C-alpha cells in the first residue's frame, strides 16, 4: 500500500517539476480559497481531534499545538498569499562560464523530488509543507500524528480538491492516514521514490529516523533555547524580550527555555524580572545562587537545563562572564536559537562569533526563528544540522541543482 502511494507521489513529482510558476501559484490560490470557504468544516474536524486529545490526556502544551482557530487559519492563508508573491527559485541559472576545454557550464535550480515529512500535532504544518513543496515543484508524503488525524484528512482533501480544480495532479500531496507507527519504518526505506525525510517531533522520533532511514534525513525542531543577559543590558528592554520569548507562545520550539544572567547584575535585575514573570504565570527553576536572590525561584533539578519545557517554565542560571554563558550554551543547547541582550557591541560580536546555533540573536526574542517571520513564506522545518539546510527551511531549502554543459559537437581530448 505505502509503496504504491510513494510511486504515485513520484509520478506526480515529474509533472510538478515542469509546472510553470503561474500554474503553481494558481494551485496555491485555490488552496487558500478553499481553506476560507471550508473553514467551518476544518474547525469541526479539528475540534474532534481536540476532544479526543483531551480524553487521551494530552498536555495543555500539546493541545495548544494541535488547536486551529479562525485567527490561526487566517494566518495560514496570509502565509500562502506571501508565498504566492515570492519568486519561484526553480529554473534559476547561475555560475555560467566558458571553460578552457570549450564547454559552457552552468547550474540550474531544480526540485528535490519527493519529500517525506513525519510530524506531530500542529495541523498548520500540513498546509505549510504542502504549499512550500508545490511552489518548488516537489511532491510530498505527509505522516502526521494520530492526534491530528481528523484535521489532516480534511486539510489534505482540500489540497487535492484545489489541485484538481486547476488541472494539477491531486496525488502530489499524499497523506499516510493510518496512525500505525509501522508505516513510519516502511516510509524510511522507500529510497526508490522518496528523496528526503524531515522528522518534526521529539528526540525519539528523530533518532528513529536517523537510525532506520535509507533516505537522507534533515533533523531539527528540538529547541532548548537560551538568552544571556549581559552586564550592560538595558533592564526594561531585556525584560520585554525575555517575557516575549517565554510567554508569547510557550509550547513551540523557539520559545525560551533557559535564561543566563551576568553575576554583576543578578541582584538588581532578577527581582524585577521575577516579579514580571510570576505575574504572567511562569514557573521559575534556577541555580542555587539565583534561589538565594529570589525566593520565588525553586532549585533546578539535575536535568532541568537539558529540558525543552514547551510550557510556562523557565530555567535560570547566573554566570560569571560571557564565556561562561557560551560554555553553558555549548553544553546544553540544541543549536536551535540562542541570543544575547547587551548594549556592548564587543560583547555582541563575541557572542555571535562563539555561539554556533542555527539562529543567533542580539537584543531580539528567540520567537523570530520561523519561516514566516524570516520572510520565507512558511517553513517545512527548522534544521539544526549543518549540511544542506540550516534554520527555518523555506523555498530554497527544498531545491537542489543540476549541472548543464553545452557544446557544439564538443568532444573531450
């Protein structure tokens, strides 16, 4: 069954690879239009997932990731509009040059082919991946979690209807509708048809994919994110950034997990910060020194600085200097998003040079690590590895290139 599905996706990818920009944009517009028209049905399907999720005891963080609302659907539609307006990277030619042997050589950007994405919760990911894949001429095989089954089936049905309405192959976006985990292992072996695997989920899922796939795997999306408050930081601005990074949407991978504070300002800065965060319902866990300064901070456990909280919990550690903060990040970060809050240009430059995460911030919230916020139209995933793609993966990350050599009866001597 799954091999047949992958074969159909592969065939669809051949058709998509030669689709014009206008044809692909028409398909995206059709998807956006149907999402608006069928909003009540989408929300009803999503509510079934929410109800079943609560019955199964899903955490509040997972329920939030699973939830679709009119506002979130509107945001998805706005992302599609932005994607339509963006340049199509497919077909771009570059590095053209005439070689001494007479060959004219150039590169041309082409689609990857078929992308397999395994993800949990967050049904908006279904639309993000499908639309990015279509814009870049790729087919997609989607395997969402069982907690999103009703939402995903409805969304993929809408995508198929939209593609059909504009004369494109509706099999370009396929959903593995059976939640049996055995299908994940089968998908990971379909290297004859699938060109790249992207797991969006926890460490266990990523490890399963890395260890079992015969297809290249892009890992990432696990974010133990840090901000370091330097001794020169503007307290008011720092508190605003920290609050945003932690509270604005705590259940996502770019939310703040650990705050590092220079020891010279801890006694004055921490009480102000703690007062602000406690009012917003944040639970604080810190090092011994921080608990002695603020009684509202409980002592952190052995693994707390290696935890992606995905909730209103924040780890706090006082450090002696910038290098101490950098070393903590190197030890505990997942190389997702880390930043410094400072008014010192030299400190900012040192931090950026020494912290090798996919996204490094100076005086800005970690919440910006997002394809839409980066102006990429949306994202397939946030890659924390270094090969092929890094950070939010937008259009360019779903392309590769081919060499094109031109001659006129040219032969090699």
